[in-house]
């Protein structure tokens, strides 16, 4: 995909909420599943505007929707909010992932002003070229044993259901949100090796293509670090971590965390920076 063209005439950068960024990158919303943190996502979109918005895959979970239809009003509100943002001049680039692979048949098309593309090149204000891709093409399980990926997806959904049950009681006891699946990932050595291999493969490919960095999603682990001289950025997910990668107007990149919808509105209105570059 060619680099983003100049913003359309009539775009008003002064029209902002609490924060106005040059670019926002979000992925793995998994709309269409009970695990999607739609309310937290809506509050994030409402409070944070940008000139560019990249939807880095797994926006709609076609895998789960094929098994069981689940589409509450809040998920429809997310779609409407994104379409409204596009109408108001934000350039939105949608890079489909493996869970919304149905959208890969529409590369080069626009829907309500949202561009669908295989990947993208984003140039930051300070001149860094970032390759934007979901990342599933560098997942050996997806590429070589898709049946195993489907099995893993079912197990992940079960873990999320158990996680919601546990956090329901944690909330009643006044305890903070805790992610069971994230805990298990960090405890399983092979899972950590898988994550490291994934990160290195993407960084090496970005370097081979001549880019300064890569922005991806897919593994639901927000991260920003240098690998062999390449800036690796994973913007996380909106199922558990509720994270996004943002670019400030001077080109500085920041990984932010948005409080889950289960907490109070005062907490939801506050972002906590995780990492900056």
C-alpha cells in the first residue's frame, strides 16, 4: 500500500476531545464476542481523536460469529462511531486479520470512508516509516495448522468466560481486574517462546523491507521495544488489556492503557501511559 495521502480538505484538527493525536492504532477488538470491551472502547474513541486511525485486524470476529451470533447494541455503536469519525475527516485504514479474513476480499475498496488494505505504511511526523500489518502471516500455527488455531480460539474463549466469572467476584470483593489468560501466557514457557519468535519474525521482515519499525496486533500482548534496530510495536487488544498505540504530533509514539469498562467512569476517563518512544 502507498503511504497515506494528505488529509482531505475540510479536516479540522481543532475538533478534539480530551486528546488529539496524529495517529491511533488499535487492533483485536473482536466485535461479535462477549469478551469485547465495547464500552471501554467507545469511551476511548469518544475521548481521543486523531488525524489517522489504523484498525490493525481482528476488528470483527468472524470465527465466533459463524458459530454463534452475538451482536449487542454496544458493538453496533462502535461501528457507527468509527463511521462517524471517518465522515468528520479522520483517515481510517482497515487492515483485516485472520478473524476477519472475510474482509480480505475487499482490498482497495472503501466502506463509509474506511479504506480496506492488505497492509499499510505509516510515516510518523519525525520521518519513521512504520509497516502496519495484523501479523497472522507470521504465526506458524495459523499458516500450517489452522485447525489448531480454531481449537486454541475455543480454549481462549473458555478462559475468557472463566475470567469474567472470577472478576465478577473480585469486583464484589473490591479487588482490581485480573487477567487469567495473561497470567497463564506468562507462566507457560512455550507460549513465551512463541511470542518472542513472533516478535522477532515481524521485526526482521520490517527490516528486510527497509522500514524503521512495525505495528501489529494478533497475539494480544501490548509491547514496544527495539529488536535488532527495528522498533516493534504491538498495540494489544480490546478484550483484556484495552490498549492502543498513539503517535503525538511531534512523532513520539506511546503505548496507552484504557481502563476496562467494569471500573468506574472516573477511572475510565484516565489513560495511563505504559511505554513511550
